[in-house]
C-alpha cells in the first residue's frame, strides 16, 4: 500500500472535540458505549473555549416568574419565526438539566451570596436567565467537559483532520483522515458518526473565529456524504469585533460588556442605539445592534478606522475586573488598552452559523443513515437571529440526546455494510492533493474567498452583489484546479489548508445561492433591495449541490408558547 495507515474501529465516532462533541462522547461513555472523539485542534483550544458571556436556562433563580415556555417564546420570536418550534421546545425544556449536568461534572458558576446560581440579562431575553463564570463561561464549560471525559477514559485524538465520511448505500460506516504532524492516514470504522465540527464563519475576512477553524468542514463532510444544508445564508454578525491588530481583527468583545451596562457611541460621541431600538438600546438583539453599527459606519459617522466606540469605562473598576476579566485582559494584550479608562473600537464581525446541516429535531439525525450533526454544525434552533447564551445550552441538551440516539442506533444494527470503493475514493482524494504541484497558492485562494464573502455577503446584501459573488467563486473554483500542496518537515498543515479551502468554497456557494433566494429582510439577513419581511418566505431554505435551493415549511408554534410571544417589530431594521 505504501502509505502508513492506522485502522481503528469504534461503535460511535465523534468528529470535533468542542463542547457538543465532548458532551456527546461523555453521554456515550456513561452508557458504556465504545466511543472515539477526533479533533483537528487541541481539545483545550476548541472554539467553545472562546464563548464568553454565558449559558441560558430558565432556572428562575433571579426572576421567579421565568419559565421554559418563556425561554422558548423569546428564542422563537427572535428567530424571526424561522427557528424550528420542536427543536426550541426540546432545548428550553432540557436547559435546566444541562446546567445540572455541568454541576454534576464539577463546574463552578457565579453565585449570589445565598448560594443561588447568579443569572444576568442578555440581549432580548424577557428575564435574567444567563448563568455564567465571569466572562470565561465557554472556557470553564470546555475544561469541565474535558475533565469528565478524562475520568471516563474517553479516547480523544487531537491533531487528526477528517477528510471524508465513508458511506455505502446511504449509510455511514466511518471516516477517513490524516495526522496533521506526521501525515499518517487514519481509517476509522464506526457504526454511527456524530458530526460536531463547527460552522463556516471563517469564510469572512473579519470574524470571531480563529485561523483554521470554522472553515465549513461540517458542511462539506455532510454534503459529500449525501446530507443537505438548511439556511446557510443565516449568519450572525456580532456587533463587537475589535478592528486591530490586523491578525486579530474580529476577535470578540463579549456581549457581557453590553449586558453589564456598556454604551455604544459613534465618532461624534452620540449614543446611537436610540435611533434603532429606543426601548432596549444596547440590550437589543445582535442583528439589530450589528445593523445599527453598520449603518452608522456606512453613513459616515464611524471612526476613521471604520468602527464605533463601545465604552465600559463609566462602570466601577471592580465590576469590570469581576464581570469582564477576559475583555480587560484581551484588550490589554492586543492593544495595550485599559478598558477601565478608554473605549474600545469595534465593528460587526462574522460570529455564528445559525444555519447548518439539516437535522431532525428529535435526535439530530440527518438524511444519511447513522449520521448525526450537533452544535454549530447543525441547524434548527436559531432561525434568523440567535439569542446570546443559547448556543452553549444547545450543545449540552443535544449532546446528551444525540449521544443516546447514536448508541441506540449502533445497538440496533445486525450488520454493518462497508464499501472498499468508498475507502479507495477517500484515499485517492488525499493522494491527489498531495501530488498537486500547480502554481496556485491555497492560502491566497482562501483569502480570495474571504474577500468575496466580505464584499458581497456581509451585513447588508443585494442581488447584484450576490451574483457578483457567485461569479467570483467560479473563478476561484477554476483556479483551485491548479493548486500546489507542499507538506514539509513541520507537518501537513498545507494539506489541511487545501481541504479547508474545499470546505470554504462549498460553504460560500451554499450561502450565496440561499442568500440570493431569500428576497426579504429578516433577522441577520438584510437585503437592501428587499427591505421588508415577506410572510411567504417564512420557510427554511434547504441546499444541496444536486437540488440547489428548495423551500421547507416550518411546523406551527404550540399554543402555550405562542401566547407568550410578543410581535417582532421591524422598527430599526434597514434604517435608510
């Protein structure tokens, strides 16, 4: 065979070692199921560790009148009615148990003096329901899950890049990949596969994702296996990404900064949110605050560097140190800026993929038998606007549910079909790239994708721009036929970048085609040529290379939740 190849076998393979992947692996291990978790990044450095502000559950520790029904109502209302009601109910009902699980695993939450879990306001929540650990909540959750996985002896392979899911006759039977350091191949047989490899926000230039993460891996792996994507155009732009230094552009200033009383001002010193949402001001939804900042900058009231000011310097120093330690430290490290004295220059940044792999609400199974998707890789909960703090609770709820579903599926099999052809194709795909010696540079093409998406599919979009984006993409796809891939003594990163590029281009095409089809303004999706919300487009847009974009109807909202939903007004949207 020539190329060294490690062969492994497990009942359930989890791809991705962030919060959702680890939570699923823990559920499987606790049930005595053979599980293997694989990640391309070190598990301590997964994207979940960046989530700062908090995690939602209607615990009613601060506001006794809060209920899971109200949490569901807030989530659906702010999804602009594109969230799946069944998914939303499952998450809101299961949220308290998710918090209990974390406590059982030993996580430390911020507490009131009498011992209650402390909860704070986050944008667009009716009550205080966001539990937190300083502004390091995601990091604390990730550490807690790693510790629990370690206690259960869950095998975790860091630094392994999965290039393809192995499928025979519509049924998954494993995955193929390589070691990022040595290049050694991995052929992993599995009864079931849980895809937890994140979203696609790295295909924009200014993003809260770091280099080499969230490049659309989940989207490509799922689509190549035969699954479909839902609402890829619905991408949340977080209002507050830092502008400099260039290599850290888009790094997040947590929503906690606004939750604790931070104020947004334009270059003239005006507190501008009054023009867009006079009632909620800075505590408005992310889509409105991002659009407000974008509008201020676009209309010439932004800072010289193309941002607005986020100011927390009026807050007591002790509040900043206790409640926003990460923001304080980050700005000191990156800019030598003391946020207790000076405002922070911020601009909207691509932050979260609200669309993703099409999954069923009951168990997050996909169109491919035995394949599941969870976390940011999946779609269903967030619709056209994600509430801050909902993604962390989603990964706990569905990590548990999907772990159980994958275990039951594995145990139900009487035999597992495999395909030598599928394995040969996976091997050949890697071989082909390794022998590619063309003049085109993979990193340069990645940048071209990011420039295209930033230019044509950012906070505000229109028909002409989206079509220009698709034309750009065709040129990039043509250039990809002549790439050169050159691993060296330092490792196989160059090969990984080539696969990242394949994923980015697929994710970009899905996003542009769906954005073109959604001829309305709804939530995060702002069409300057269609500024109104279109009731006919209260549908999910489903994409695959074979079918293009199709429409899928959304289930009705249960009455007990519907009666708690206030109307979502369009005031402050696309203020021209």
